[in-house]
């Protein structure tokens, strides 16, 4: 099931902290204004992600490091 939703940084933090969507496998957050701290919050979530699209976000080195250490990596 795919949904298209516009999400900003505060929504991403709430989503990552939520226990909703325990089987989330595909997440696309293109052009949502995410910064490295938001990417790190996503990486702390416990989803079985197979695909994460962060195209055109400000991921930077800190975000890349968080992604490399994520449980779904």
C-alpha cells in the first residue's frame, strides 16, 4: 500500500517515535526539509524498512552516519 503525504520535520519526529506501522517497509520523504537530526530520529525507529527515499533533503555526514547504524540498514 502506498500513500503520498506531505510531511515536515515535526511530523517526521512524531512518526519515528510512534509505534504505528510496525511492518512499514517503504518510506518516501522527498523534499520535506529534513535535516540530519530528523534523519537520526528516523533511524531510531524500529521498522523493517526495505526502501527509504530521502531525496533532496539536507542529510549531510551526520545523517549518513545515522543511516549506516540504523537497525534497518
